[in-house]
């Protein structure tokens, strides 16, 4: 990503070019990204190709002012952070599903980010409802965030359990040989491998999530972002849900196509010529 592309990306986020890659800058960019760039799977239901290449992702997220799902959002955000001087590593994750079963390999992409003022941080702008700010990867105590109470814990040796660090709540080590579980409000969200990856490693996972009737992404169009007041707005199919920071939910069904397209445009900044159509009606049923 060159300087002009990075500046255009920062304008998309409403941010100024930072002087140094510090934690405060990372926190600001992380939250701005969640507010400005929606988590969405609309390409799947619009028949658009999803290409995990930096230029194509920039064209989509910055040029076309669209969003994307984890591979796209964290992939291009990682490229921006790298251009701004952060030390960024792509990590593969597997998402916990029903009965805490782990999903497919390369199920999720997240970022380990190192700042000039120290520490490794888990940045994730591509998991839908999640932390508003990066999480300290070496911290084993609870981490309070507007998105919930989080913990980053070492995965148990049997592939199921989790265990914390020492008595002080810090990790005993953070080597590339172990896995970490990310926990939100007591529920495990996903498991991270600490081995460094490259964007091309996730092509098969993106293909599966874009085409398989077993993937929840093929079952309905979803568009979601953090609101300016710290709540969340989500359009799933024709169901619009607005959640306040305190957790109060307002749910309503949209009617005509024009109303749906207006919500995409006015609430998410996404211009569409037609309403996305479900690719696999009924999912895996």
C-alpha cells in the first residue's frame, strides 16, 4: 500500500495520518474502522467475486466504500497498519459454533499488532459484534471493553478447555507453538493459532464460506456496524435491528426494496443497485 492509498484509506475512516504507530493510534483506528466500514457478506448474495488481494480489497473497501467479512476487513486493515509503521502478523482462527464445536481451518483471520510503545495487541475489525478496541494478547485477566468483558487465554491441551496464566494474570509465555482462545462474556468466540500467515493462506476458507450451504454467510445477507454512540445497527435480510449501548433492541421488518436500499445507503453508506438475494435458501437444511 503506497502513501496515497493509505491517505485515501484514512479519509475513509475520518482519521488523520499519525506521527507514530502507538497504542493510542491503534485504538483510535480500530474503533473508527468499526464505525465507518460495515461487516457485511453482500458480495456473496450479489454474485460478486471475493478476491483476497490487497489491491482488490482496497478497491472494494476504499474505492467503492463497501465493507466485507473477516478475510477482507482484517486483511486490508492489516495492510493499512503496516503502511503506517505497525508490526502486523496475520493469524488464523477457528470460530466456536454450536456446542462449542470449532469451525474449519482458516475459519477466521485476525491480526497481532505490535506498537512502538510496547506490547502485542489482538486487532479484529472483522468479527461482527466484538471488542471495540484491541485486546492485550499477553494479558490473561479480564479486559473490559464497550463490546463486553473479554479474556485471551491459553487453549487447553485437549483442544477443548482453557486455562489462564499465573497468579498475576499475565501469560507465562507467548510462543508461536500454542493456541489462544478469545472469550467474550464467558463464552468462547474463536481459537487463534499464533503461527504467522499470509493473506493467500485464507483463500480456501473464504471460498468455503462464500459457497457452502453449511456456512452461515450463505444463508442471509448481513450488514452490521458499530454506531457513533457505541451501539450497533444490523440489517439481516429485511430485518433491521438497532441496539443501544445499554443493550436495548429495536427490531423492525423493512418492506419494499426501495426501503431496504435506502437503509443500506443512509445507515451503512453502501450504494446498491438491487437488493441482495439469498444464494442458498435454507442454508444446510
